[in-house]
C-alpha cells in the first residue's frame, strides 16, 4: 500500500514537471519552427519577386504574401505575412485574412498574428503609438501605413475585418490595415486590434528587402 | 519508482549520479524534440484571429 501511494506521488510530481517543460516549450520552443518556416518563406518570396511577373499573380494559401516591418520594434523586426489564418498558417508567421484587401489596395488589409508562442510576431502590438509606421513590402512597392487607433474587442468582433471597420456593408473609401492578436497576453479572452491608414506608397528597391527606397515618393 | 531505478543502477554513487543525469537528459530531449512537436499543433493557448474559428471573415456582404 505504501509503495503504491509513493509511486502515485512520484508519478504526479513527474507529470507536473513534464507539464512545466511543455509550457516552456510552447512559449520558447515553438519559435524554432516559426523561424525555420520564416527563413524558407523569405527565400521563396525573394526568389519569386526576382522572377518575372506572372500574368495573374494569385498567392496560394500558406505561401508568403508580403513582408511586414515595424520600425518601433527594432531594425531586425521583419516577418513574412502568410496567406491564410488557419492554425497551420499562423504557426509559420502572421497571416492575411483571405478575402480581405491586398496590401496597398482600397479596403482593409487584415493580418492576424500570435501574441505569444511561435516567435510571437505581434507580441509588442500594445506598444504601438498613434502615427507609428507599419511597413508592408510587396513585389513592386512598399506601403507605409500609420497607426491610427488601437482597440480591445471580443473574439467574435468580425466587423473589425470589414472594408470599413465596424460598418459592415459600407463601401471602402480608405486604404486601411488592421492587425489582430490575442489579448491579454497568454490568454484568448479578447483580441487586440491595431488600425492603420496608408500614408505613402513608394517603389521598393529591387535589391534586398532591407534596402531603403529613395526615389520618387508618391504621397497619398 | 525512482528509488527502485536508483537501486538498479550499477557502480559507485558517483557513477549512478552520472547515469541518472544522463537518463533525465535523454527523457527531456525525447519530450522536447519528439513528443512536444507532435503534441503542440493539437493544443492552442493563443488565438489571434477574430471570430474564434480561424477561417475567412464572415463578411458575405460587399
């Protein structure tokens, strides 16, 4: 009897330690997968941008769509945005809601990303201030969005993804970006939404995604 | 259980300690590199998508 109870106790302690290790893995170990995928997607994206344009350029689900950079999060901050917001897509990086506007287009370009786990691309979204720049690089152009608002909403608030956020059915008149992530950190109770509006559209320097384009600035 | 493993280990207590540490490291590596990567897509702590169900936004109206 005593050995049985002792064995049970030992099992419980072991299970607790394994759970702790699993939480550690979720928070930091999952980033390894995301970094691998991001490297791969980055290579593919750069390669496809260097290749001649295909007549109808439609991004496949799960493939890289654009690059996102946010200067406030440091010069090294860059992620490939993936087309799709399924679990498998968001494990690879921030995902673009299929059906929402494309980068720089009229309407709402909606991107979702993890706040924690999987390299936590949108971990610091709460630090963004009004007017902060969000840079979206596509094949030909770099779109500079400026943060206009930040809101905490319920997980069911799909109207943030509308062409005109919170006004379903209304026709879009502005070029918007919407970033969604979970809130509070480590929870899924709410969503943090960051809104931005296009302020500039400049030609992307053909060489390297990190290069800063200089020539002919087109203001919006 | 652990007492039994300890008794079953051969050698001096130093050798036993080294083997025990190796076993713990092996168990951790197995969990970290094999079991957790398999388990992790099946659980999710962190939902960043509005609508709860991660699919295309339910905006059929245009």
